[in-house]
């Protein structure tokens, strides 16, 4: 039976350009290179959404907070969560919640919550949570307390919600996140996504090349991984696309030279944001789980540091 939840009284919230967007195209875990620890966690949690888990005495899973370096696949994993859990995916743009006349932001959030609960069971992806926090008093912003009130309501709902809405929040700038957000009980777990290591980059290259309808076996993936040390997944994809454009303009297939040239022309975020990345790793140590590997964060933080240092 086709569900017609989007025709209800919250349809305005869901329509194109509304507060919440329905994401139809959802990647699978196989479309994501690396992030093995986070993938394993998601796969293990899947049965926790079923009735058997309630009978067993387990609470409904609340959600996941994913913080990390831009372009490392946080959005991909947020979307893949809905595939793993086989649930509809709603994306909330927190930026759209704020604005308008006095009281509008609070009303917007209530509308979002009503919509998510009407669609439940579902995954609600709160994208760029950090940007929404930037107006809060604690982060130096001032908007007459609107951000704090909206956040307070969001947090209370997350704490108390009964309907099966699994919240996946993604953020880059942890300095903007209020401490109360990180308190136990809001999320089931918090993961930190670091730059991919050599093995993860090999796997990302393979996925990216195959995703552009070409045979990854035609490339030396190990060499490409080595050459892109310190690159994010988004930068690897960007370099490959650039090589494709170059070749397409000349009516031929991309050569290893095209790819090398595109890689050489890329300045990775690891180099541009070295200090911010180090600060992010420091913050994550002891607070968040390492999404990339099963190694402890203590090991992981020293490993990628060397990666970045080696680029200078
Ligand atoms: P931002 O914080 O800037 O929003 P992000 O961490 O959410 O970035 P994504 O938007 O998920 O990063 O990644 C951008 C693109 O880079 C993806 O659509 C994908 O094509 C590629 N990519 C990034 N990481 C991976 C990965 N681990 N495996 C495969 N592709 C990846």
C-alpha cells in the first residue's frame, strides 16, 4: 500500500523549498569508502528498530551525531542510514527554521516535529547543525534568544520523543555546538569522521571511478591513494571529475596523466584548515567514537596528524 503521509496538514512543510525535504535517492553502505566503524554500528543497530527489540526491553533508538572534516562523507552516511534502516528520509534545513516574524521560528520547529512524527518511523537528517547554533548566546551570537529557544525545544523533543524518529545530525564546527546537545540521552552515539587513511582512499577511488561508469581495475588504485594522501572523499571525487572534463572536452577517455594533473591542481582542505582539523581531533578525543576504524581515538589522532604533517 502506498503511504500518503505527505498529503496531510503538514504538506506545506514538506513541499519543495519547505522546511523539510524528502530525499528519495539514498546511497547504500557499499557506496561509501571506509568509515567501517560507523557502518558496523549502523548495521548492528538495525534490529533495534523492530518490535522484538521493544519486547526485549530496549528503548527506541534516538539518533546519531556525526561531526568531522568537511567532505569526508558525513552527508553520505546520514543518507545511507535510511537505507540501512529501510525507512523514509527527511532532511531538515535548520537555516530555514529561523526567520520571519516574532515566534515564526518556534512555530516552524513545531511544524517540523509534527511532520516527522506523522511520517514516523523515519530518519530525520538535521544537516549543518552547527550553523543553526551560531546565533546562540553561548557561541557569541545574539538573536534575542530565538536560537536558544528553538534549540531548547529541539533538545526537549529529542529527549522525550516516543515516536520512532531517528535523528541523524551532522556538523563540521563543533565549537558552535552547545554542551547540552552532547549530554547523554540526546543521541545514542557520537562519531568523529577523520580524513580517510590509505586503505579508505583506495576504496573511495574504486567507488568514485565505478560511480562514473568506468572500470576501477583500469587504474592503479594504490598509486592514486598514495598520491591523494590528505584528500577527503569529496576532493578525490572532484579531482576525478576534473580529469573527466578535461578528457571529454577533447573527445577521449581520461588518461593517468589527466588524473595526476587534476590531483596536482587540488589544494586539499587538510592543508587549508590544518589548525582547525587539529582542534577538531583534539575535541573529538575522548568525546566521540572514531568513525573510520575500530582503533581507539588515541591511536587514530596520532595517525592522521602524521598524514597532515607530511603534506607541509
Ligand atoms: P560537508 O560537511 O561539506 O557537507 P560531508 O562530510 O557531508 O561534507 P559529503 O557531502 O558526504 O561530505 O561528501 C561529498 C561527496 O564526496 C559525496 O557525495 C561523495 O561523492 C564523495 N565522498 C566523500 N566521502 C566519501 C566516502 N567515504 N566514500 C565515497 N565517496 C565519498
